C-alpha cells in the first residue's frame, strides 16, 4: 500500500506536535504517553520517508534506530578506518588555525612577484 507523500507529511507533522505535547507534560522517566508518542512519531516518519522514496526516489537525511545496538553498529560501520571522526573534528579546527597563522607570518615576511621568491630591491 503506497501512501501519498503529502498525507504522510501531514501525519508526521501531527505526530511531531503530539510528541512535543506529551514531552511537555512528562510525568516521569518512562511516561507511557511519551513512549507512545515517540513510537507514533517513529512510525509516521518511516511512512513519510518510504512514501517520499516511492513517489520521488528521494530520502530524508534522518535515520531511525530500533535500539542502542543498531546505533552502535552504525557507528562501527562509519569508522571502518579505525579512527573516531568526532575526535578528529575537534583537532582539525585547531590545526587549521595554526596553519593559517603560519601562512600569514610567511606572507608578512615575503613580498614577491607571485612566484614564491622574495622580491629584490631595485638597484640604484
């Protein structure tokens, strides 16, 4: 059964609003109304994503995880190179700033003709 993307989007928006309402009235860690709204939201999203793909060969940038194990499996697949990308991002910005500072200092020291060689003063 194929659902029209517009109808699925309307249900998704309603599920988002219901989830917000339930979360704002949360009565504890495992409030049944929040759990139910969460599941309804997840189902509505899946329906919308599938209908979008069926109708337009398009997907959303979101991923649902059935449980924590799926989330961990996905993280392991992303890090096949053995490096934790989040840790690298933190240091990449710092390294870039240092490299920029060094380039600025080099540029201040040298005035050239675009060839990378320093310009020579005109001879008198």
